[in-house]
């Protein structure tokens, strides 16, 4: 059976799994085909007063290898054509890329059928609930992805909905997902939701007044997104290569791809 | 009450080798208001006359967008057409999901052809009471297909089905040579001219009763697509006007009084 | 990372502990493929300005045994696309039969001459692989699909046993990912660079990659298949030999076997 157990044990540091059993444990143990993998990468979404911005890096990894430097994670959803020129929603998926693509295609097909049947595009809130249902239906064999849905709500305000792999969701002002979520999210808490920011001279201790939370203007948000990713790239090996940004406003969706460090 | 003994179901031949139920279904197509389809080297166009059952009701839809590259026009039972349209929509979506390509027209039409044929060979089934014109663009360029309740499908350069469609076909046959080289608007113009031929005397093409569907290549030899779009109401105004102006010019040029439209026009259709 | 096919899709040893092969018994209930048996190693491919070059050696290994030395791992589809197979050879042969059938069906279905192009083919195969993994019955392969897309531009994409797909100006499976990719990326770092690479250059680079792989991958062979796909069709040469090898570097390598440094 030697040929079946020849994987070298890497003794160096493992990235986030510090404590792992190095020897076979006594008792029943089962090894089988693992249908999941982690393709790394990170995503980020911020809702503004009249826009929503979605971003993701374009690196796709497997282990320590870079499979490709350009694999988009942010998708336009719900257009009538394959070019998605008239799309009204954005979806970002990060985690297991194959599940991400399957989820994206399924949601898009559903939005297209909705348009065909109702003669109008699906609203973000409707699509948000539908996406949750799709993911929850696969509760016992989940899509291994962290999804974020973005668009403009009925009042024209930016909307961001974030999901866990089994479909729990919530509307938020901003959210980071994927490999570098834990690096980016605290930065967003501070810079978007002004956490731990107080108005100077308003008192001490509990007397301190929190800085008032106002939606950020678009140009500031774009800078914030770029900064967040530049920092994540420095500290996380699975993030880098390119930064794909999509901005949805009442005039449609703008897309741009900026370079990130490729090391 | 029966007209004959061989039309109770669609699986029995008459001694003359006819299947009456299928022929009756073809009659249903002739009851529907007229639709015209025609193709050039770059475009495929569908034109239709919509009917309203009464003054107070809305106009019945005649054109359906199936996918970005395909649309169809119907003559006959609208509800049957919707079943076929939904089926085609599903097939096109699934073709994109499995192969990431636009469904080839020939394939799509053969799918509904097979579906309709089944109804003519199973006891207790009813043939579709609708005829279709399927227009679209695929890898090999623009196409127009005709579909009949019998399951017959054939590719056409130009075609018209529905009530009084013979008049339109005559126009199409007469002008067939011009179509291939036509630009987008020229082709629509021909489509509306053909449509106009079918109208009874005091009827006109109006913003309310005319539908135009267009799909094509943005440029000959390139793959860029002008997606199928149905134009209704104000969108068709300019096209209708151009057809009307022309007709006026013709009648005055022929020295006619343009007056004889008195009021005794026969009300056959609508 | 361990890049041998045996390790693909497995729980990682460094994360989940050493692999326990005790479940591999001859009798018992029906089992799906849990590991590949006879395997092919790397496939490498890169785009050039009018097409794609691909290569894979002709070896099928049984563990560490070089079992079959004349197994062709690149096949053509509809004379317009090529597919390179890494991983399990029996699954490759299954896919081969499946693709032959698909090709015949497609050809019969359409009088107008619609054929699946490389993009369509890649989409189909990746769906196939993804659906099989979702049934816990994977096809243990890593595929490269090459040809031209609907706009007649070079197309190159990969799909693996988990259904993961990606495209890049150069691609390699298995050990090629570690050894050949860095070489190819020197010539085609991004999509824009493809236009500056000629056919001869690309072939040269691919041959160089095959040589490096033969030097360093113990499951490789010096006889290989080389395919070039352009708008004029596919040129597939199945009995190429590595030329101008130099093992001069070998005696400078110390620290293996009974050697002491």
C-alpha cells in the first residue's frame, strides 16, 4: 500500500492550521475523496448613498500555486444578454471557485427567467432572499462560498447583502469576504462605520460622543477599496495580481481592473 | 355532427392518407392575425399585426423574445405559443449553461418540430394550434424558420403566416431579390409593406396594432450581435410613417384621387 | 504542495494527518474512485499569436512503476480543438470515448456545420467534471483544453476533478505547475504578451519545458506528444523525442542515496 500513502508531510509552518494531528489517531478513521478546495482570494463590498461598489482580487490559487492571475470574482447578474449590458445586480463569490461559478450561473439563470416571465428585472431584495433560499437548499452539501450581493434598492440607495455558505444573510453597509476578510473587515469597521472614532473634547469615558456615521462619497470609497486590497496583498499570500472593481449607480455598472502586486 | 369519421383523433389516417386533426390545427393558424418574417445578409426581421378582441381590451402579444439571439412571431392560439416559447427559452438557457454558446437556430427549431410531431402520433393528444416564425442569428448568420402544427419546420428567406397572409407572400415573392442586400431599416420597411398588403381596405398600420422584432449582426462578417428586440408603440412610429408616406406618394403619382376609400370596405379580418 | 495525481483531491496530510489507506480493501460495497491508479503526469500548454501549443509525455505510471510507455495523452476534437489529460488514465479513456460520441452527435445534428469550439468544449467538460464530483464519483483528471474561440482568438483553459476552471496565457498540470509554468510565464506574463510570441518560439519554449520536466519529474518520459492548434487545424505529432539533453548538472547534486555530502 506504499503507493497510496506517499504524500510527504510538510514539517514547515502551515498557514492557518497550526494544530493538526501528525500521526494516525487510534479508532475509526475515514479518508475519502474531498469534494472541496479553497481557491483563495478576497472580496469586498461597500454601499453608498446612491451607489454600491464591489471588488475582488483576480488571483486564483491552489495550495501555494497560482493557477491564474486573472479569474474574476465579481459578476454582473440578471441582464438579458450574455454581455450583461443591462444587468442590475452584482454578485461576488469567493472560496471554492467551482461552487462559486455554479452558484453565479444558477442565480443568473433564475434572474433571466424572472425577467422573461415578469418583463422587468428582479429587485435586489427579492434576489437577496432567493439567493439565500438557493444556498440553504444545499444546506447538507453546501456551496463552499462566501457570497455578497449588491445593487440599488427601491429607493435608489446602495444595497449590500452578505451571506455565509449555508444561506444566512443580512443587509449591511459594508462587508469583506474570503481569505483576507479578517484583515480587511476591521479596517472597514473603522473607516466606513467609524468604529472607535470619537469626537475630540466631548468628554471622557462613556461621555465621549461617537463620530456621526454618514455615507461616504464615491471617490473616497474607491480609494478605500484600493487601500484595503493593497494592505491585504502585503500580508496574505493568496491575494494579489489584479483588482476588479464594479460600481453600480442609476446609470448602470462601471467596471475597472487595476493592477495589484503579483508576488 | 361529425364532418367525417376520420377526424376524432390525430392518430388515424383517412383513406385518402390525411390526418384531419392536423389539418384543422393548420386552419387555426390561418385564423390568427398575420405575421411576416424576412432576412437579409445581416438581419432577420419579424413584423406582426396585433388584434384586440374588443375596443376596451388590450392588444394580444404577437412577438416573443426567446433569447438574446432568437425571437418568434406567432399566428394561432397564443396559449399554445406560450408553451412553445417557454420551452425554447429553457432550451436556450440550458445550451448556454452546458456549452456556453448561443443555441444554433437549426437545432432549436428541430427541437420544437420533434415536440409537435409527437402530438400527431399519440392517442389523446392535440396538435399545437399555432404556427411560428422563428427569427434569429447564430454562428452561421441570420436565419428565418417556419414552424407548422404538423411538426413541419423549414428554413425560409421570407415568409408570412396567418389570416390573409397570401397577399404578404405575394409581395415577398415579388421583391425577394432585394432582401439579401437590405440594411436594417430597409428590411423592416419591406416587412411592413408586406404586412400592409394584407390589410383590408380601411385598415391602416397604427402604433397600437403593429409590432416589429429585429435581430441582426452589427456588421457583416463580425460576430457582434444586435440582440433581438420587440418594438411596439412609439418605437415603430417612424417605420410606419415611412410606409404610409410611400403609399401616399404612389397613389398620387398614379394620378388616382386617393378618395375611393368611401366606407364599403369589407370587414373580413379583425 | 504535492503535485502528483495521487494527491489530487485528497485531504492534505499537513492539515488532516497522514493518509490512512486501510479502507482500500478488495471486497465490500461498491466504491467510487477514491484515488487514481494508472496515471499520466504533467500537461503543458501556451498560447502564441495565432494559436496554442500543447505537450504531454507518453508515459502512464502505476505508482512509481513506469507501466505503459506509449500512451498518447493529447487528443483532438472536431479537428479544431485539442485536449490534454493529466491524472487517471482509465478516466481519460472514458472521457475519450465520451468525446468521440459527442463529436459524432454534434456532426450529425447540424447540416449547417455548427461545431463546438474550444470554449464550448471546455465548458462542457468542466460541467461534466463538476457534476461527477458533486456525485462523489470524480473523474480523476486535470484537463487542458486548447483551440480557438468564437472570434478565432487563441483559447486555452483548464478544468480539474473538482470542476475548478481557469484560463491563462500559459497553463500546466501537476508538476508542470511548479516547473514549467515559471518558464512559460517569462514569455507570456499576460494576455497582451501573447501577440508577441511566434509559433516557432512557442514550440521552442514548450520543448524546453518538457526537457526540464524530464530532468526533474521522476514520473516522466523523454518521448512525448506535441500538438499545435491554429485556424488551419490541428497538427499533432505523437512520437517526439527530447533532444540535446544535458545531464551535466547531475553530478553536482549531492545528498541523495548512499552519498554523503
